[in-house]
């Protein structure tokens, strides 16, 4: 699942004009510091935002990001909560100074890239969401991108009249669109106020 999630995130950044570099394609025998970072992204022509960059990014303000180290957490079956971090503190290992500095050197970064975390989704409850955002900010994360934003953006970009042979992700989306799985009303599936199966 990790490889699929990373491929989707890479496609998202590339579709918005970013150059994406991955540290390595193989899985090392022993965990190392740079293993905490999935991608380095840089935009050759960023558009500075008129104000501070929002913490929760979407496709509309993405180009204000000049460069970033990106970590993808695509477990998809749950949202990010303070409790999740308590049970899996390694999620934010990439913001530790030693890890971040090593990654920056490995990627040959000039300046200070943003630290971006891709999460399945943030909590629906406003109070829990605020606590989650405060926790992430307090730990040094500069921005998050919910996976729903990425999927909705890619689905919206794909045209059924184009053949995306050079991208498996976009070609699969195109095929699903051709066969009616992504008609406009069905994009409601990607709104944040959906009800989870089994909940009542």
C-alpha cells in the first residue's frame, strides 16, 4: 500500500509542475535516518502566497510551496488524531533536526524546505481536528495535505478523451471515468462530511 500511496502523491505533485525526487527505490536492510523522508519536491516557478501559507494545503495554494520534504502516511482506514501519534510516534520522525538535516543534505537542498505530511484525513470533529493541527504544528510540521484533496484533484484533472499511457495512476482513473465510476454526483464520495460504513 505504501508504494501505491507514494505513486499517487508523486503524480499529484508532478501534475502541478513540481520536480519530485525520491531518496531510493530499494528497501534498506537496516533503518536509517533518511528512510523517514519519502520525497523532496521543488517547484521551478513558485507563486508566493499573499499571506501565510495555510496549514492544510489544497491544489489552489500548492504552488506557494517552493520546496518541501514530503512524508506520505497512507494507511487510509483512519484519520490522523493525537491518539494515533501516541501509538506511532515514528510518524513525525522526519521533523527531528538530525533526520531533516541529513535529508536536506542528501537532496542537495538550498534554503529551508517546508516539512509536509500527507495524511489520510484529519478528524471530522472540530475540537479533535484543532488539537491534531496544534499537535502537528507544535512538533514542527509546516503543512499537511489530506489524501482526499489529492484524489479529488487527480480525478478532476483526468479527461476521458486523453490516453495516459505514461501514467498508470491517471490511466486507471480514466478507465474508471469511462465506465461511469466517477460521474459528477459520485464525487460526493470525496467530501469530508461523508458517513463511514457501519457508523450511525
